[in-house]
C-alpha cells in the first residue's frame, strides 16, 4: 500500500473528476492521501474532501507564491483552523525565489508564522523551497533554536548538501515524479542515498506526472510509478519501499493514527 504524501485534489484538473481520481488511486494501492492547501480560500473545500473521504487528510497553509496576498494569515489563524480533526499538517509554506510571485521578506514572515504554528500545535511543517536553499536552511535552523518542531521538505529537488542539513534538523524528505525524469541525475543520486527511515513519496498532482505518464495530468495513482522507479534506483523491492514510506508518513503525520 502506498501513501501520496502531497497532492492537490481540489486543483483544476483533478477536482472536476475527484471521485474517479480517488478510485483510480485506490485501485493502484494508494491507501492514504494528504490534500495540501496553498491559499486560505481553499481551506474549507480541502477539509471538506477529508471529511467525506476516510483515506484523505488535509493541511492548512499559504504557499510562498501567495504570501503577498495573505498578510493577515498569522500563527493564530493557522492554529485555529488546524484544530480540525482532519487537519494533520501546516503548509505548504516556505520560500520560492525562482518565480518570486511574492516579496522575499513577506515570504520569510509567512514561513516563520507557519513554523510557530507547528510548535504550538505539534503538527508537522510542509516546506516548499526553490532556488532558496541558503535562506530556507537558515530559517529552519534559527526557528529550531526557539523550540523543536518537525516537518518534511516536499518535492525535493535541492542539493545533497541541503538534504544533509534537513536530515540533521530531523526533517523527512519527500520525492516526487521528478526523480523519474531523464535530466534528474543529481536528484537520483541523492534519492538513492536517503535514509529509509526519513523518506516519503508524493505526486504533487496535478503537476509533475512521472514516467511513464509524462504529459498527462498527474494524479495520486501515479505515486505507484514513482515508487517503482525509486525502489529500483535504491535496489529495493517495491513492497519494501511502500512499507517503510507508509510507516514514515504515519510517524511524521502522527495525527493520522
């Protein structure tokens, strides 16, 4: 049984056929899905999906692209919404200097607010980082000094050095379908060496469909294809990888238990 630790079931491309998407995932052996929020206006719909579907959980957060549009989403608002029994994580949040859809300083303020919410609730943090390794590592480290919290670097594409820093902080690392791409040699080398007790898998659907589904709208069922590629890369059986990544998910997102 697989877990898709990061998907966007309420995004265009999936929400219009959500029932079929969920059934396809179940047919491929996906037992659990974490439905991720990126904007405040999504929160109620994402929680609603988790209320209806027993194998779907929800997160509450503001994507760094949306930081400028959500200056009023502070720690208190995140904590209040995360009290719902189907909300198991804070995020996704973080820093994105590739597109820079939001001011960098506002991204940082939002990021720190999410971390504070993690400390207050005990829920794990879901981190997005792109072209911002140094600042991301600095903030994660500084905030850890204020009190422990836990989390995952989602859709990991950063350097091996950043992976080591995240692991040293106790973070998990989640691998998406990007690992199956021909031009992802560096990521493949890193993914092959990640410790088994810190590894998660995800789709980030509807984005980043793995081989052999390139060009299609990604969906949670495709996490099985990423798992098969990753297991081969690591010299493991698919069943073995499925077992420990599922166990890791429920260890990190312990509210799912």
